[in-house]
């Protein structure tokens, strides 16, 4: 139907697994890189949207 997993309340931990289905692997990687620009030490909302880097 062309919907989305989230609207005004954000994705959250329960729906984060669906992000790749929505945006594709390249879209997720772009989001990770953008986050790295603004939060290089990964201090803000750690582990909420993206799984912790190993």
C-alpha cells in the first residue's frame, strides 16, 4: 500500500529491523555516515536506531 513503518513518533527499537526494508542497505549506510558526522563518539541515543558497532 506504500505506507511507512513510522510517522511522527520515530522508529524506535521495535521497528528498527524494518528500516532496511524501507530504505535499503545503502540508505541505512548513508544514515550511519550522517550520524557519524554529528555524533562521532556515538554518545547520543546509543543503540536505539542502529545496533552497536562491534
